[in-house]
C-alpha cells in the first residue's frame, strides 16, 4: 500500500483492486470511502500511515438477530 500525503490530499491504494484513491482534506479514523474503480466500500482504519480496510455493517444495528427469541 502506497500512501502519499500533503496538506490537502492523501493518496492510498484500494485493498481490493490496488487502484489509487484520493482523499481530500483531513483524514479521520472511521471515515467511509468508496473505490470508484471496483466499488468497494472502505473505511480508514489507521491515519498514519493512512490505511484502508473493507467497511462491514455493524450487526447490532441490523435485523440479523430479529428472530433470536424463537425456539429452534
């Protein structure tokens, strides 16, 4: 992963397709970004050096456990 930083932009590689992604302004931990090349939904997991990983939905906020009271 190559990261290039200056005061206005940060360039980092997509972990899915290795295409360069340009982040403008201050990069924040947890910031969500999308790769325009492959459509991967990513999240900033480290700010120095900037590192991206796949963004996963939080299961606590989803309906995955909607039927947990049912007897199986």
